[in-house]
C-alpha cells in the first residue's frame, strides 16, 4: 500500500477530515490544556515541515507532528514544556539541537498497518536532514489509563516475558530502537471548574476527592469547596537517538 507524505499547511482542505478522524483518539479534557492553546498556533506556523499527513488515494490515513528545540542536557519537564521551549527558542533565533515527537495518530480504517511507525520515521528523517541528532518524545502510553492509581515510574517497569513493555505504544517506540528515559511529571496540567470537568469527563463529581476519569492517566483531584478540579498528566520520556 502506497502513501503520499504532505505537510498539513500545504493541504488545509484536509483539516476537517483529519480532525474528525484523529480527535477521537484523545479524551476531551486534553484539548483544554492552557499551555497548548497558547503556543500551538505558533508551533504550527514556525514548524510546518514537522506537521504531516500520510495520504492513501487522497484520504488521510495517519498524521503526526513534532517540534525542534535546544537540548539543554536533559529532556524538558514534559509535553507542555517541550512546546514552550520550541516556540521560545525559535523566537530567540537559537539553532535547535533536539527534536521531540508531540503526537501521532492513525485513522481507524488503517489500524494495525504500522503507520504510526511510518509517521515517526518520517519525522525523524526530517529532523536528521536539518542536522538534529537527538530525537525523543513525551509519550502517552496507551494502557496507562487503566492504572491511574500507579505512578509512571512503576508502570514503566512492567514488562512482558520478551522484555518489552506491556504497553502497546511504548513497545512501538522500543521496536524502533527507543530507550525509556523516565517519567515526564506535570507533562500537562489542566484546571477547570467542577462543572467544566464534569462536562469534559462526562461524569458527575458529587464530593471532593480523587477520581478515576475515563482515559485519564492519573487521578483527577476535585475540590468542590473551591469549585476547582485539577488534572496533572504524567507522560513518559523515551529517546530514539
């Protein structure tokens, strides 16, 4: 099966199709991360080379994006800080030395065909063409939401008999040669009123406390007295090169 690689900016006519196909891959609350909302437009403007679709016969089959930034001896704290670093490094006109995958998604009609790996490989090649040799990602493990009461530090140690992670998305990166670096604490911090979070989670929060929310990797803390709910998502850094 053949695929054409195009940049998202070169095919704005596909945005509705891609949005419908990919948005369902993430829970609603993810789209209310305030840092992402503040910086993502500039990231898309600054780094169109790293924002791609894979097309099959003109249809969006998969997509992904990433950002380049200056390596400072250790990964950023997480997704949000990588996004901020990339935009602010660009504004400061500094030469990037590292690249981070930020997201990859596959249309359900093309599942189980290795397209996520193809997206990541394409982005890696584009970074290499720009002289960037450090490639990493703050990934969102596929099955972590099943175990929100456990830390990422513990979850990352759970392996199968073959030594690979129990988690499908971590395994995808491992099979590409990536190594686990460690947890990305506070990768995203999403705050809202109780009513907002009840809408995003599609469930009531009748009392204050910590809740298991569908598709949340960690527990959501609800404080009804102060009308606030806070979610601190912990991701996992992996390094490819």
